C-alpha cells in the first residue's frame, strides 16, 4: 500500500471518528427532534408518502457518510454498527420493564386473552381481541421480550401461553391439540376405547383414512400417542402422563374453548 492510499484511509477514519464522537455531530441546520412512538401512534399510524430529495438537500452529516462510503466501501459495516449505537445514544429508547409492560391496555388485553386461552393461536387472538394483525405482532414481541408469555412452535403453527411456569412442555402440547376439534375427538375416542383401530376411527369421525393418518401422525410426532401397526391395521396408545393431562383438561375451559375449527393449527 503506497503513502497516498494510506493517507486517504487515515483521513477517512479520522473524519468518521469525528462524526461519530463529536457531541455536535447530531446538530444540523433546520434539524428535528425524534421522540419514541406511543402504543396509540403504532395502532393508528398510516403510511406516509415518500418524497424524493437530492443529494444537496441532505444534512451535512449524511453527505459526509455518503462520500466516505463511496470512497471506502469496506467501511460500510463499521459505519452501520456505530450508527446503530449512536441512534440509541442520541435518541434513547423506550425501556419497557416487566413490571410496567401491562400498563399498555392493548398488551394487557392480549396477555389476559392468552392467560384465559392457553394454547391460543394468532388468528384466534385477532378474532377475540378485535385488534389488527400488525399491532398484535408488535405487542406479542414485547410480551415475549419481557418474559410474560411463551410460545410453542411447530411448522406453520405457533401457540401462546402464559410464561409463569404454569405449564410443562407436555401440557402445552396437550392443550395445543385440544384446541383442534379433530385431534380432540381422536383423544376422546382413544380415552373411551383404548383398542380402537384406524378403520374404526374413520367410521366414527366420518373422515378419510388419510385424514386420520395425518392427525395421528402429528400426535405421534408430538409424543402424545404411540402408533403401532400390525399388518394393515394401526392401533393407538396414550401414555399414562398424557392420559392424566387429558383427564385434567378435557372438561375445562382450557381444553374446550376454541375447538370448533377442525383445521386450526
């Protein structure tokens, strides 16, 4: 590397350091103040129209950044990293502690709905609360970050639970299945007749054999039933632990609410 290139790099690093570290770097003519958005702002916000501006209308600091990144492309990562830190340094952030997370009426409503409906899925939250999807996703993220809720994930299926140690993983799986009407019906038939076959389930539930195989396969993957095959026949077994949980929740609101949709989850 010759002296000219070294001088350019040193100059660029120096300008970048001055820009980041200077206490006046955020002060530009006709500047503006950014304040954190409130929950009401987020719920009622509408997209703003975009307006194209020329390079010469940009603040001096942004112009300088553009020149530096054009001259030294490899500095893109450190610029983004320090810009991220600077954003928090100058603008601050709205700290949401676990003790105050439910001060938001929207989050309180979501949390109360989840507590009353363990294993609830997203579309149910939309329907029950009447809130729009975007605010629900935002508030669910806050509730997760503050440890108020936990979620049980499966491919294409996320269920929400109160995060207070109230439910074991096995309980969460049982409650999730009980919120699906077909899986709940399978459990009921297996509880009443432990020796029932796949063919008998098809007749009792009025669905195809492929449908029964799909649902029992999912229950087996979750460890809720054991499927054994003898020739063309399949039999199902429920473990003692799962049977105890089914007896606990089948006749409770937690085990019966939200089971009218056979395709839920």
